[in-house]
C-alpha cells in the first residue's frame, strides 16, 4: 500500500472500544468509513481533509453501527453491507443495542447490498468483499492488497463470538479457513477490537483455527 497516497486511520470508539477505520485516497480527498461506532471519526477526517464517500459495515451489531445514522444524516452517503445483516439495522434486539445501549439503535438510509467478489472503489483504492459468516449471518471482510478489514470474524489469536443469536461456530471457522487464510501471509488483518495481526501469524498461532 502506497502510504504517500493512501490515508489509513484507526480510532477505537464507543463503550466497547470498537475499531473504526478510515481508508481514503489523499489525491481525491475522499474516504470510506468502516464500522463507525460513533460519529466522532468525522472530526479526525476533517483534520485530514477527507470527505466521507460511503460507510462499509462488516456486520450489523450495535457496537459497529452506532455512528452510522449521524454520518448518513450529515453527508447523505450510502451504507454497504451483506443482505443477511440488513435486518440488524432496524431491530435493536438483533443488533444487541436493546441490551447494551442506553438508546436502542436503528438506522435508515440507502443500503447497497454486497456479496463475495464485489468491489468498492474510492479514488485509487479498490476493496474486494469476502463473505465471512459465522459471527453473524452476513459478516463480510474488505480486502485490498496488503490489508484486510475483518470486523469481528478474526482477532489476534482469537475469533469472534458465536454465542449471540444467529451465530454459528462451525460456519465461522470455515469462513476463516476458506476465505481469510487464503490471503497472502503478510496481509495485515485489522479487527473490530484490539490490535492488528497478520494472516500468516494467525495460521501459525491462532488456537481456534490453524492453517
């Protein structure tokens, strides 16, 4: 990744410290926002003279979508997510905010449904969609050479929870094995919580799913 042209930011947001990512093309001044737990990320984007082009969701849990409505209201940009998780946007029980947030979260806006192989562009950036269900039925990851945004599918030496409604352990393990572990070993995986890791490291050291 050419860091002279590409802006990549991570900002832990919300009560659970959800990693919100921004990846943008400095030359065009536009960026994609991935999993905004709150809209605080907008201040940092303004400092870097980046305008939001779209919101990309790895899945529909409340700690990943809490800032979506404020951003959509401010910029009228679309939301990209898998169709299996679209119901989470309108159901606080599904997205878990009914149990974990002072105000249950619902989201209205233009939704663009994604599937494996779809590409999302922003200037010179092209992100490829990988379907990785298991944590939720519509979990996806977004890959560009050298980097993959994995949401709550994979963590450093751990994996996403599957004890929430619609979670499935075997499906998650298969997603990691057949989708993420086929990426180059040097690919940096940026998760929804905690520090980044590398695909090769996880294949060698992840106690839940090895190579």
